[in-house]
């Protein structure tokens, strides 16, 4: 134990007193330097094929949290509770007194966190611990942290060490500052939180403390550390986007970079998918949920693409060129990929190849396996007999992804994904979006404020229906105030006029089940167009102004997309009546969610945009506030209140 403290002392790295105390007084700890070491520890030794992660819960007895198996392509972990296989969106609470719009611990639970904090440290001192250092971020953007977990939860530590780059002790830089810590104590979800996932953030002057009271990596190892990075970014005035990104290359060598944002389940990971052909070579566009009719198109050759980011990307000032386009770089070391859409062999050959024969051990979650078998991503564990878990996952290192892009990229198309339910005239819903829509910048900002979580979300515990994921769609993970993030997003959007904004649904277009085909076909079409503008007769203001511009026609490689997929009201099962009722649902949802942003700290341009929405403004009204980006003629002088903003808000 003293060796670690000696190394840190010699490198002039200060270790906080509470961390030093836990490590000095615990039963013992193992310091890990590589993910391979944690992979061996995940089953309590590489010679063990199976291991139960269990704890003695006061009043409950011995409880098995997860069963971990060693498989040929890595480690497979399965939770004993269906609830623990998805992220609970209500996990975050704030223990400190720093500015926040989130629930504070004392308000939610009725007592100060300091008592539970002391109990947590006492429990950790009674355990054998796993300890390692990580860098929260990439490419020197981010900060150093330390993870402390019970040794028998090494599978959790493995996931964390993959998602955020592990730093060996010998590689710690001289004078490095430890800016975050994760304390993992799963028993407390049973003793204090009625079995619920809880992650407590405690922002001190020198370090961001994260207390993970559960063993699902989603809310803690992944989104918890996202919150740590967002806290730093908020203080420094920049954004970490909740997005995926790909560079798409057309058959004619056009290169177009897509950045796809959205709430959980909005299609971020799916932006990396290849379009799968039917046995006869055609592409299934959609299947009617009313008549079971199927529509196909033919595309002789698909675009190629290189992956850039899977779930979060730095929009850091150091990577910007101020040329009218947003530039981003991946913020993760590995990707937490949801594979619910891979239901059988051949659904995603590229991903199947990566995961069946990986170059290093992978971590599979919610995948049914046997010790010593090969984990197959289409074998989803069942939450109950006959009902598959909707959130099977695999953690894949970036280095395992073919042709992955490591450097910053300029964004051409910035899309936003919406999980859409079925919409009919008898049962109208907000599932009224066509294949894709072009959004004016002002509307693009509104969609990022409201960030609808949408229909049948597979990634989180939810009661269903339309809910807001919050500003930027990363709000569930942010610890601070929502208005600064709203202002940063508005500044970012108006400062990047050469980036075009789109809105794209998934799951359904009216009564047609389409999966994620809309965003994949959008990728195909807009990549082929390159810098060419849409023809003036190709689009028009959508019947629902919140949807921006709808398409009048669309042809991909000679295959015409039927109008029913472009304008939902042209579907006889929906009609104008069903569409308009759905539009009212969407508008009412936006109006209700936007009220919380009408604060004095909001930029004046932002207030104008929200007021326009509240008054059912037309597309022209939004364009008067912030002109369309794809016209390439935007300048600050066209915003009439720019002078006021620059004087009062530093815009």
C-alpha cells in the first residue's frame, strides 16, 4: 500500500485525505494498470469461468447482483434484476452546495449526505478493493481520476477502464492533479435507496467525487463521468455534445460528416450501421403496421463511412477553426454500443465481426452466454419468459473499430433523432415526421432544448410516452444550471452557419414501421449531394412548423421515395386530421417544456425564439431571428438584436 503513496509523493501528485484514509485502512487493495488485468480479475481469476458478484445485505442476507462469465471473446455480465439492465434516468443527486438545477440529496432524501458518506467509507474499509487511475476524456482534453471499487466487482471496473482511458501508475505525469474519484458501493442501493440506482455527485473545490451505489456502468462509469466532464466544460464555457458522428464517402468520392444527436434511443449508435439488403438485393424501406404491406427501394451501391464518435464528442475551443463549421473530436476511449436491433445472425455483419473476433477482450452486458462460449450479440437475455431485454450492450474499444477517425472533424450535417410512435387518425401521436426534415438554426436550437426522449425507449427505465431528456439531450448527466447550457448551445449554433441541421425520426413514420432506415437513407442521400443545395421545389414549409421544411420529392440512385414517407398526412390511415392532432401534441409538449428556459439569464435571441414557438410562429419568423444555415450567407449583422446581446451577455 505504501508503494502507491510513495510513487504519488515522488511524482508530486496530491491524493485527497478521504481517499488516502480509505486505502490505508481497507482490508487490502489491488492496483491495476491494464484492462487485461481487470479482465482476469472479473471472474476472480483467469482460471475461473464463472463468478457471482454478491454481498451480504443487512436484513436481506446474501444477494447476487450479477453473474459474470469468462467467454472466448471477453467477459459477459448479467444482472439478476431486470431493473438493473437499463439506466434509471432519476439516478443523479447533488450532495454539495454548488449551483445546480438538479435534485439535492438533502431535499430528496431528507438528510445530509455527510452521514451516508461516512457509512460508505466505513463499508469500503471493510472490503478488498480494486483501484486504478483513468483519464476522463481524450487527446489531452479532460482530467485525471481514480476509481475505487470492491474487488469482486472487477467487471464494473473493467467497463470503466475501457470507457475512459486507463492510466498506469508508471505513466502518471509529474505534478498531475487528481480531479475526480469514483467510489463504488453497491450494497447501499438496498439499505438506503429501496433497490434503486443512485449516483451522488459531490463537487468539492479540488475534486469531483462520484458515489456509485449500483453496478450498472450506464449511470455511473459512463454517464456519471460524462457529468464530471460536463461540470468542467460548463465552467470553461464549452459543450460536450451527446452525439455520434461518421464521415460518409459517396461512390463519387464526396465526403460528408454527419453528427447525430438525440435523447437515449435516438439512433446515435445506429448511425454507424450499414444498410442491410434483402436476399434479392433490395432495401426494405418500411412495413405498414395496418396492412402489412412492404415497400422496397433499390440502391446499386452504398456509401462507405468511417466512424468518428459513438455517444459523446468534445466541441472544445482548441479544435475549432472558426470557419463557419462546428468541429468535434470523440470524448471516449471505448463505445457502449446497444445491440437490440441485432436480432439474428447477419443483421449487422460489421459489428458481428468486430465482437466475435475482437483484438482484445470485450465486456458484454445483458447477453445470454455460457462459460467458455462465444458471446453473440443477437442472443439477448430475457427479462422474463418470452420478453427479451431491450438494452443488450457491448463495450468496444475505439482501436477495434476499422478506419476509426482519431482527429477533429468538421461537421457538415447536424441531425437530431426522434423515436416516433405509430400515428393514425384514430390514435394520433407525435409520429408525424417524414423521412427527414431540414431545420432552420432557431428550430434546431429548440429541439436541443426540449430533446424528446420519445417512444418505447430501450436504454432507460421509463413509463413510456413522450418525455424530455433536457437541454442538449445531455442534461440528465449535467450537474449545473440549464440556462448556461442553453446559451452555449445557441452561441454554438449561430457561430457555425455552414453546418446544416436536420430532424430524422426512427421506429415509425405515421403507420409505417421503419426502424432506423430514415437516418441511414438520409446519410446516403445527403452524402451524394455533397455541397449541392436542394432544389427550391424539392422542399416546402412543413404543415407543422416545428418540423421545419418537409420534402416534396426524394430520389436515391433512381429509386423514388414514396410521398407517404415524406409527408405523413398523405398516408390515408393518418390524413390531415390525424396529422394536425399529432402536431398539436408536439406543440403542446414543446410549449410546456420551454417555460423553464424563460429566465433573465437567457440570451435575448433565445427568448425571441422561444416566444416565437409559444405564439405558433411560421418558418419565416424563425428565419428572421436566425437565418437558414444552408444559404451560406449568414452573418451576425442580420440578427437585429446582436448589438444588445453582445453588450449584455458577451455573445
